C-alpha cells in the first residue's frame, strides 16, 4: 500500500476498531454474564454493533486497496508486454504505409499526454476537496473548543485537525508542482529576484549615506572581469528561458532556476565592485547599483512573461509580450556592461549614467501606460507630494546642463530616476482609487505621461549639451523646464480634483486649530468626570454648622469644568464659521497671518484646558485636605485669565454679531461667573480657617518683644517671596505670549 492517504485511512480505522473492541470488553465486564442485569444489555448490544461497523469499514478499505493493487499490477504487466514486442522486430507483412503508422503513433501519443494531464487534474481536484473537508472539520473543532475551552479531548482533536489540514495543503501543492514544474519554478525564481531587488534598494540607501565601504583595499579592476563574465552567463540563461516557454516543463524549470542563480551571483559581484569604488564617490556607486537593479527588474518581468507564455501557441498575445520582455532584458544587460566599462572613466561616466537613466524612465513610462491595474491605491496628497521630487530634479537637470560637470550630471541621473519612478507610481495608484471618476483618472494618466515626456526631452537635451556644450544649445533649457513645470501644475490640479469637496488638508493651520480645540474640550470633559466622582471628607457634624464649604467648592469647580467645556466647543464652532466665511484660509497671500492666528487660538485653547485640569487637581487636593485654599483661588483666576485670552483670540477675526460669537461670549461669561463663585467660596473657607487660628501672646516682656520681632521677620520674608512670585509669573506669561500675533498682545496688555 504505497498511497499515503490510504495508509492514514487504514491506521484511523484500525484505531477505531481497537477502541470499539475495548468498549465492548468494558460493557461485557459490566454485564458479567448475568442475564438478570438488564440495565447493561443495551450497552453491550450498542458496543457490539459499533465493533461490527468498524470491522466492516476496515474490510471495505482493505478490499479496495487490494483491487487497486491488482488493477495496477495488470496495467504494468500489459505495458511491459507491449514493450517486449518492440524487441521482436517489425512484422513481415505490414498492413499499412508509413504515413498510416505515423498518424496512429501521433494520435496515441497525444491521447497519452491528455490522459496524463487529466490524471493530474483529477488528483488536484480530489486533494482540494479533501482539503476543504479538512478545513470544515478544523472549524467545527475550533467552534466546539470555543464553547468549552477546558475540554482537553477537544483540544487534542483540534490539534489533529490542524495537522491534517497542513498535510492536505502540502499534498495540493505537490499535485500542482507535478502538473507544472516549469511554471512553479518560474514563481519561485520570481520571488527570489524580488528579494534581490529589495536588497539592492537597501544597498543604494547605504551608498547614498556614504557607508558602502570597500573590503581589503580592493579596486574596481579586481571585480570588472567577474562582472562581465557573470553578465554574459545571464544572457545565455535568458535565451534558455525564452526558448523554455515553448519546450517542456522540465527545461523551463531548469532555465528559471539557472537564471535566478546567475542574477544572484551577478548582484553580489556588482555590489562588491560598487563597494570597491569607495564611499567618497557615492553617486558613482549608486549608478552602478542602479544598473544591476534595472537588470534584475527586467529579469523579473521576463520570468513573469515566460510563465504566462508557457505552453501557448506561437501566435498567442503572451508570446509577443515575452519577446518584448526579452528585448528589454538584453537592453538592460548591455547598459550594465557599458556602465561597468565607463565607471572608472571620469570623462564619460556622467554621460553613461544619464543614458541609462533615460532608458530606465522610458521603461517606467511603458509600465505606466499599460492597462495593468496597480495592486494598491494611494491618496491624492501622496501624488502631490511626489511632484516635489520632479520639481527638484528639473532644477538640478537645468543646473547640470549649464555646468556640464560630470559630477552634476551623475547626481541628476540618480535623482531623476527615483523622482520620475515615484511620481509615476503615485500618480497611477492615486488615479485608480475607487472614489476617482473615469474623467479625472484619464486626466491624471494623461498629465503623468506629459510630465514624463517633457522631462525626458529635458534630459535628452542635457545629453546633447554634454556632447556639444555651446550657449545656443543651453538656451532652450528654460523653455523645456517650463514645459515640465506646466505639466506638474496640471498634475497637482488633477490630484486636487481627486480629493472631492469634503477633503481637508491635515497640515492646514485652521484644521490644526479645530483639532486642538476639540482635543481641549475632550480633556476638560475628562477632568469634569473626575470631579463628579469626588466627595467631601467625612467629618463629625457640629451643632452650629450652617454651611459646608467643601461641598460649595466642589460644586463651583464642577460648574467651571462644565462652563469651560462649553466655551471650547463654542470656540471650535466660531473657528469653523470663520473658515466657512472665507475669513481664514481662503487667501494664499494671508497664509502667514492665518497661521499666526491659528497658533494663537491653539495656544489659548491649550491654556484653557491646562488651567481647568489644574483647577480640578487643586479642588481634589483641597477636598482631600492636601492643598491650600490659596492654590484653589489661583487656579480659578488662571481659568478666568485663559478664558479671556481665548475670547480675544477669536474676536480678532470674528464677526461680533454672529451666532457663534454670541454663544462664545455667553460661554465665557459663564466661566467667569463660575470662577468668581469658586473664588468667593475658597476665600470664605480661608477666612474661616484664619479665624480659627488663635495666637498665643506671651505675657513676659522679653518674650513678647522676641515674638514681635519674629512676626515682623516672617512678614518681611513673605513679602519678599510674594515679590519674587510676581516676577516669576510675569516671566512665565511673557514666555507664553511672545509668539502670539500683535493684535492679541495688545488686547492682552
């Protein structure tokens, strides 16, 4: 019995038979051969029936296995007998011509191939069905365990089901690999090449940072021959890969594995060569690594095209795609070889880098213009952000065209490659967002193409200037850069159209102000909830008690918290009204002023929230007996002062007769009233405490004089501390308000 599934079935059924036999023995032992023990008879009968069913199941499985083995044996004998007839030679009297026999052989050969594929298809189908059943059992056991998490038997069954599902997955994969070894090898090779591309991106970052250093003082000449030899080997592997699409799966698998191995070796030797150039020339290192990265990307596309064209007829569209990918692969390998030869030539390496960048941008544009939908989408602001790279690269390209210095050209080539690739990727991902209309998408794709074509024209003109640097050729640089700038402007406007009317810029000062106001309101509400949970200290009742100062203080603090919460919400509404009226954020020329106003509003809102939080803490400490009434009074006055600051900040630009400003003024008045109530309550508590403090005056003359001197000394010390505290408060306020707009400072003064 060779089939693994049959072995597992027989083992499971054998286990079931043994368990049922054990259950039968237990039931028989319970009965003990006593005909009067009728309560055990049903259990014995049930156990016997289960054991009989288990025996029947295992007999059916064994009979099926035996018949299959016998059938397979007969088939093997039949094939062996047919093969032995070939050794007997050709019959003396053939009953047909060669063409007849040729037709018959071709027909049966195709039938054998079709049957083999059908067998693999049947195997895949049955194993996928088994996997589905296994997943059902796994989900059922997981549900049972969720109902009863402590059941150890269910846990064990769940583990067995998970193990069975894993095993069935491996069987499905093996069946798929048996059907298409070549395409599976292409998938594996493509994954390996993707890893190489990611590794090269990391190496570029190290090189850009100036940390890609040579080992053992090697020179680039030590690696040049190895790079050229490995690149030529990759070209041969590419030819085998293209031809493998039309040949057998085994040859395709071999070609895919060989190409993945060779590109790995080539990437390693190129990285060593780039490191040998030294970290003092990072731009040249990046040029070399970009060249091998282009080769790796082309190989990845070629492997994908080969996988899609495998076993397809010659006139299939996928074959044309394969030819195009092979052409790009050859172009990029040739570009790598040219770069390797020119990398140490300071007079031409900038020109070579620019040529490679132009070719790379053309390939990126081809991918951008394809109908392939990107796997993920991005936001319009991401697309806008990527256009900044195009603007920087354009300025650098114009500067390189004017200077004609190879170092400037190399830097331009490296920057241009990344800027254009990022812009095209972000543009396509943003345009294919589900919320973007067809019209806006078409505009975005059109202006993305226009921007790239304009930039390509600029780079090609810079390349022309490098070959013949004359003032006449440098003159059109400004016009070419304007074309790129115009396309970038159109691209930004299209991205703005993608946002819709409800989109807001998270970096807009007015949006930040509204967010801060809402955050301040939330923090004040949280502080108010803490106050709700506070209760005065329990203390013995006195006969003449008429007023509970702690309860009055607590209620006043709660009123202030509620009033400041309403105040900040009203300020948020007023700020939104100003934005809606166009008084804030509508005119670009006033952007700096609006930003200052927003900063002032944010500062005032934060001060209100902080003062309210301090007030709640002081009230809590006062009620618990851990703080003085003076601290509570100071906290209440700070709430009133910060409230006035917030009102001033809103009044700078607001309409005094608007509904939002009336609500804001009413909320401010409520905060002031609540603060005054708290101050009065705290002052009463402080005066009462002062009245309770009795001063013991000494009767002796000398002791009385000493007591007076000590009191005067303490008074002078307190006055000096008061003066220092006032200076400190003035300094703190000066530091807090120095960044506010001028009108706020004047009103504050």
